[in-house]
């Protein structure tokens, strides 16, 4: 038995504010993502007023109140991606896709030590390079492992150094060197 969906009434300003507040209360988000959510809701339900909905003013007000903070969200997202083993390129792409400003993206760009640590984390998790169970890696396998690190957003030099490390200890020492510098 299917339930009939009633057509929701068009949005007005109080209902739009209520939806925005519920969204930011539930999700950590950026200003661009909040605006996209509100645009989608207005498109789905319609707008009751004669003037255009004040989406930019609402998003700005929530940002001023601290409900939406792009820099904090970017720091959280970059840290999460780095811990999972993604490289600087993937971090930049994720922040760009979320609508984070370029200056904030540059501030959140990982340093050399963080990039090495992320590559090591991915190699360890995916059993790449010295963490694989293979005694000796042939050329095609080594190239596949390097390609996996490149797809994860790491640079070629970082990928090669991790994959071509003689053993796990050598890879870990190479990462530790970056923190000592």
C-alpha cells in the first residue's frame, strides 16, 4: 500500500530559516554547501514571496553567528583526508568542490611532513610497497602501487620513495626525517 505524498507548501522566510538552522545543526558545512542546500529546497518547494529569497543574506548571517565556519570545516576535512592517506592534490580538490575560498585552501595545504605521513598511512592500509606481502615486487606490481598513490593525490616523488623503500622501517624513517627538518 503506497502512501500519497501531499504537495508541500511553498517556502516562506520563517520556514527557510528553520530549514537552514536544522541543516547547520545537523551537519558541519561550508557557506557554499549551505547555499546550495537552500537553493535546492527553494527549487523543490517553490517560494511564496514576490521577491527572490534572501539566500545570501541568510548564509552571511549564519556565518557571522558562527554556525557556518569555512576555515574550521576545511581544517577538519583536510585532517580527515590526510589521516585516511590522501595526498595534497585530493585535499585541494575536496576543499574546492565544497566551495572553500582559495586563500583558506592554501592555508590548509599539507606540508611535506604531512604529505609523507599520509602516503605512509595509505601504503600501510592498502599494503603497498614495503607493506605488501610480496617478497620481491616485479615492475608491473611496483607501477600499480605507485599508480595507487598517485590516484590518492600524492606526488610522484613521494609515491616512489614509499613504494621503493627497502622495508617498512626505511619508509618510516624517511617520513620521520621530514618531521626532524
